């Protein structure tokens, strides 16, 4: 019985998370839509914002697409001045991608908008609610980090 109850609660948590995400989307969407970028280009900018300089193959892996497909997306971002290509020190065969100053400023602005929107929403909660929310988010983060560590251990054992 507890297993059924847990599965039901997991589904409720997912539904609630989705609703919360969709409610937060409109403000971000209007800002993002003004940029005239494809979804793949948005995703590449986000990947670079979170990870810094990365290989094209890493971007392709994150997006789940081929290297030639990523090359076209990155080419457009380079043309728009959002991304730069860099040589890997010590191995000129490796090409790294990174946000340009323009791309970094854009992503920093988007991140600030995201945080500002959340800050305004959180101001509506009382201290007890804020503490409960923080505790729940910390629990999710701890679980996520533990799962990530498990995956890394499995990958290292497979080598």
C-alpha cells in the first residue's frame, strides 16, 4: 500500500512542479522570444553559461544530437557574436566553445531576470513557508547530487 501511495505522491509532485514551472515561464519567454534565437541556440547558450568552455562533442552530448548538427547551431551563434571558438591549450585539434562577452552579458541578464522573478514570488511567503520550501529544495539537491555521484562511480567502474 505504501508503494502505491508513494507513486501517487511522486506524480502529484511532478504535476505541481510542472504547473509551477509553467507559471514562471511567461516572463522569461517574452525576454527569450525577443532574442530571435532557435531553441537549440538557447540551449547551447545555457550549456555554456553553466559549464564555461566546453568541447563541441560535449554540447552534442547534452543536446543528444550529432556533431555536425551542433556545428551549424554554434556557427550561427558565432555569427551573432554570442559564442567564440577557442583552441585547447596543448592540443590544437580540440576546439572549445565559450560565451563571448556579448553572450555572457545576455545570459547573466537572463539569469538575473529569473532570480528577480523568483525573489518577488518568494516575498509572498511567510518565514515558516520559506523555511519549508528551502528544506524541500535542499533535500532535492542532496538527492540529485547523490544520484550524480552514483552515475559517476558506475562510469568510472565501466572504464
